[in-house]
């Protein structure tokens, strides 16, 4: 079993990633710490028998495997033994993760996947599944899919009452790599053919917002994946080219990602030698310090909400406590624990809580969250029409950052 060090949080459903689409629903927020080196294979198995508890497990495994009256799948027997150990711990962030979920998380964080290149989400008012984002150079962009397109049918099958995962699986498991999808665009039905291919997941992107005759940079970070740091760097470079001095960083509904990614992003703003966070495991507490020469003079406001968790909270706390940024929105999720994960030979994985993390000011926010400097409840009309004018949290952030 290969072990990787990660952090995870559970919120309902997080932007769940399948092979065909990135699904923006709250599934499981997480921060994944950088992997430490895989343990070397055991050469001397005699040491295993020195542990009486482990010896008892091995003896019972052999008894069951040898004498149970029906044929046994040995791999599944071991998997369930592992699952039983995790269940015994009774900790909410400790669990056995099935292969399909494991694949989804891994793909999301690797930064590329095989699919049509859209991010899907559900309108909480109408319950319709629609396109939240179209990735550049994707089959969806090439076919003419637009943000706001509502899913009606996939390969002739009605999906109006299906959930996000079901729609994605219909595209993913189609007999052909090409799916014919019927969308509702305004009052018109649009039928498009899309063929799956490898797509880069854009987990961070920037745009310029005109506000009271000023140009403000808007940087949206949807997760902290393998490619996110460079995507942030690209957006900041474009802001600099445009002479922008004020930037809003939006981590609403961003439930986590790689620790390496969030640290590297924080380093693009924070001064060398400043703390980004503390990590406390069983026997030690260590500070993660900015060791780069990069720093920024941008004025920063961070947009957060109740689904901003783990890595998002690390970035928000570091930028507020070390850089001087202001937070706008709702209180964050409050995930101050981290997990380690291990990949099983079956394709499934495990995760178990291994410690806690603290903000630069040595505060653990687990179960508490970060309270914004400006608390703003998102107006429901934004769910009906997702435009900047209806996003009152964004409007407040624009007001604060341009003061």
C-alpha cells in the first residue's frame, strides 16, 4: 500500500470529478499534503510475528481462508479487514474510499482528465443541472457549449430529473466516445455532439472587472490541484500587464486540494520568512515558512463561504494574518485537521486523521471556521441569474478592495 499525506474535509458534496465532467457540488473538501516517500518493501517478515495483535489477525485470516465452506475473494477479505479497522476508529474524516471515488479525486487533483470539458452544477432553486464553466480548448468549447446551458437529454435519454453524477456517468459510459447532448439555451433547444478527449482542468483563472472607473482583478480558484499554482501565476502576470493594483481572490465553494499548491500560491504574495501555517502531528509541531523571494504589493480581498474549506482556509487565513488581506462573505467550513491517505492494490484507498493545522497566528479553526471581516449573505437572485450585478458578495468585495 502506497501512503500519501493529505488533508480532507467533508461538507456534503464537493466539486466531484468524473471522467466526463467536473461536477460542482459539495462532496468532500480536502487538503492533500505532499506525498512522503513510499516505504521500502519489507524483506524480513519475521518481525511481523513479533506483534501479538498482528499475529492474531494473520492466524484468523488463514483460518477463514482455509476452512470457510465457500470460495473467498482474498483481496476483498483483506479490504474489509482494513475497512473494519477504520470503522473502529469512529472518526468522521477517517474512511475507506471506493475505487470510483478514489479515481475521481485523483483525476481532479492531477489537473487533467478524459471528458468533454465542462463544469456542471445544480441550480438550488430550479434544481436544473447546467453548465457553470466551459474549459478552453475542450470538446465543449469546440462544439459551442455555453455557460448556462441546461442539460435536457444525453444520447436521447431524458436527464431533466437526474442528478449531477448520473448525468456525468451517462456521458462517461456511453457506447461511443461521442455523446449527443440536448441543451436548453434560453427558450431554445440546442443539440450538440461532443467527443471525449484529454482536457486540462482550469482550477484558477482571472478576469478584469470594471468597477467605478477602476480595473479590478478577479482571480477564481476552484481547487488546489497540480496545475493551479501556474494558472494563478499566469493570471497575476496578466493583471500586472494591465496595471491592476487591486485583486479579489474567490475561494467560495473551494473545498481543498494539495498543500503544496496552496503553499506555493501563498508564497506568490507573502514575504520571505513569514509563516504560512503550522502543522501538528502526533509528536511534533512545525511551521511552514515562506522561503521564496516572491512577494506582492497588490491589495487583496478574499471571498469565502461555508464551503470554503481546508486549503481555502489555509490561504484565506495566511493572507489575512500575514499579508493583511480582508475576508468577505460567510463564515468558512472550519476544517483544521489533516489526513493521510493510502492507495490499495484494488484501486480503493483509505484516509485517516493524522494531525491538525494552525493559522500563522497559531489558531486551530477546526469546527469554528474563519469569520469574515465583512459578513454578507449571498442574495438568492444570484442563483436565478448568475451575473456579477446579482452577486452581492462580489459587489461588497469590490467596494472593500477599491477603498
